[in-house]
């Protein structure tokens, strides 16, 4: 997963410097709690991104510049519901989505949202020939 995340970060346009990425995989309950606490939204979501690149002087060696909380339950649901996806592909999509947010992409309005979706497709298409998503993220089950 480290190689996949490093390559995705480069493709997303993040700085090519020495920085740390922290990824936590959680279930619906933990994601709903994080979504309420950090974003102020009720219910679960697929990924929450914390990026500290906007203040690079506050970054200390060994501390993450990007933190992602990724919901495995959302990936299980969406991977099963989408004909062109899978559990593993959804997890990679959430990783890419969070990294793109860290690189300055936004999806809160129609124009930027279209750009974000295009960039997600570009990064996923570049990653697919290099990595076997299913072997990196074998399907398990809900974390609850």
C-alpha cells in the first residue's frame, strides 16, 4: 500500500518532498463519529481529509502532512453497488480523492467537482496498470 499511496500522491500533484501520510481505515460508526466531530455532518462518509500543506512551516519531521480517514463499509457498499467498481477499487478511489483534496482540488461546486472527477479517473487509470488493487485491499468485511 505504501508504494500505491506514494505513486498516487505524485500523480495527484502533491509536493515531492519528505512528508508523511497517515491513513486510518474505519467502519461506519467510527466514520460517523469523525464526520460529526471534525466536519459537523451527520452520518457516515467515504473519506475525510486533513491536509497541512497550507502551512508547511508547521510540519515537523515524522508528523503527517496528510491524514485520511477512509470508511471500509462505504467501500464495501459502493463496490458491490457499482458495476464498474469493487471494494478494492473504491478504497483506492477514496485514497486518491483524499490526496487530490490535499493537492488543492475541491468538489463543493459543479465546475470544480467535474475537474475532481476527471482527475480521479486520470489517477486511477495511471495506477491500474502498475498495481493490483485486489491484492493490496483484499475484501474482508465490515468494521462496524
